[in-house]
């Protein structure tokens, strides 16, 4: 096989990458590269695959386009180059029955707990293929016999799919205590893993294999709202409904909703708690969640407290107050217009959302001033949203005016708006022809003619 690297250097590089990193994608890429791009004459023949080959030559044979060569090469894998075992995982999902059966025999022989843990990421990746389920089942069977120490690297793996598989297995086998499950739910970044662990931790407590004191501190202190909400809901089963009051002002709407449910189950009134928190709208300690929480379960009569919070020094409180007024259908147009110049981008975004239903009644000149290049970006974006919401020639005029704007996102949004604009919106308007000519580079000649025809203009 000497000279193959000079014939196809990409194959050698792909093999070095796969052997060096052990990344599952690298092995899958190697297989695709050899079978799709390698010159046929550079690959080993069936006779060569039956004899001794270096690692590079055997890798080529294992990825050969001829199934007979792949089948013969699998017989040389374990005795000659066991480091190429990942390619047996790939071949275990092969379309050719003899190749697939031979690869599965190799895997059954080679998979011990240590090897299974090392190959798990690749097995799970290949397991997504049509014939990949067998290797996943074999992996599951082997890892069920693996102690927690052997499973630990998979529980901490950077790929969410691997962590999901490992945690499901650990939960089914009861390898993790309720406290360990709760800690995982509190720190993992994948919502599937944290939900699985949070529910498993609470199930273990209900079955008497732990106490709520083991799991609630971790769940209630979790960063992800899904885990926190699970912990808050569990306060009811733990008989600690009063502790849910502290989460009525949580930053997450999901957690606030769960807290309101638990408080009500304990005989409390969330609205009363919110009214007490918002009674001093200038209080620097006022949590933003309390402001929006009041709107979520309050009445329109409570809007006065939210209006008072619009002057709060915290930008988050002001933004939540605007969102709350919109939720209560109490967003006064003039008040929202003033907030469009707020220094906090979050407040400006919420004010723009509140003004959208009445965009047609806002002065076009006033909005155009806020679209000027010197304005803060959030104000410009808000003005663009409100102007284009008016439709008709205003939408087209606004978008065409931003086609060469220094802000790349505004330029992109403007181009999309022009391309989606239809001539029926301003049929017969004298300004449309000139605006369409200025944006002609965005259309084919046919589409441009159609837009003009829609607007009642000569093509």
C-alpha cells in the first residue's frame, strides 16, 4: 500500500485526525471521504485486504466501496489494528448484510465495559442511522454491567446525546442517589438531562430512597428555570407551600406560575403578595419579577402600581412594568411614546411592542427622526418596526431608505422588507415607481415588472 498517501493525501489526514481526536464525527467523515472521493485504483483489493496491511491501508479497506473488500478487512481488524475498532461500529450499520453481520460479530467480541464507554459517542451517532440500533442495544447491554466509575466519563461528556444516554442508564439501574440526581439537574445545561434527573430525584424520594432535604436545595437553587420550577412544584408534596412565596418574583415566568400554583394550594393569595411587593414602586430592592408577576395574576385596577414603576431606577423593573401594562391592556399610547426614548434597550423593545397595534396612528415624521443614524440602535430598530407596521408606501419608503445603512442587520431587514412588499399595498401611489427603481438590485427583471404591475405602474 505504499504510495497511497501520495495518491490520496486527504485520506491519510482524515485517518490521523480520527485516531488523534477519537471524535465520532471524524470516523464518520473518514468513511464518507474514502467511499465518496478516493480514486478507485488507490484502494486495496480484496486479496490485499486479506493479508497484512498498515493501519492506513486497513482503514481504506474497511471503507471500500466494494462490500466484499469491507467484509474481508473486518477479519483483519482485531488481530492487526484494534485501534480501528471505531470503523467496525460504522460497518455495523452497513447496508450490505454480510458486512453488517461480520462487523457485529467483531463488536460482540471486542466490547468490554472500558471499550464500550470509549466507543459510546460514536455508537450513539451511528445509532441514528437506519441500521444503527443493534450497536446501541449492544452498548446498553454492556454498560448495564459497568459500575458507576466506568460510566462517569459519559455522565460528564460534552455531547448532550451521550449524557442523555448515560443518565437514562444510570437512572434505570439506580446508580445515582437522589442528591446526586438533584445536583446534576441543577448544573447540567441540557434540558433533557436536567428534567430526567430532577424527575428521577423526586421519584426516588417518593419511593422512600431519600428525603426532600436531599433534593430541594439543589433544585430550588438551579440556574435553569425548568429545574427550579420542578423544585418549586415539589414544595407542595413536601408540605412546604409557604416556601413558594420566595419564588413568586422569580425571573422565569414558568417558575412564577408554579409558585403561584403552590401558594394557592396552601391557601395563600399570590396577588396579595405581589401588591405588597409593588406597594413601594421606588424601592431599589423591588424585584423585576414582582412587577410582571402582578400583571400575570392581577387585575386592570392594579395598573397604577405598574405605571408608578415606570420611573424606577432599574431598567429591568421598567421593562417588566411596560410588559405588565401591555399584558393588562393598559398601555397608554402617549406614555409608551415617551418610553421609546428610554436609555435601556429592553424598555424600548417593550414600548415598541406595546405601540405596534397603534402604529398607524403614530406621527410618521416623529418616527422617522428616531430612525436617524445618530439615534441609539434600540431606538432605530423600534422606529423601523413601527414604521414598517404601517404598511403601504410608508413600509416601502422606510425599507428602501435603509438599504445602504451602516448597520448590517438593519440593512438585511430592510432588504427582506422590500422583497416581501407587494404593489397592492400602495396601488397608484406616485412614489412607488421611484422607490422600486432604487431597490431594483433586489429583484429579477420579471419580479420587478410584476411589482410595478401590482402597483398599477407601467412595466
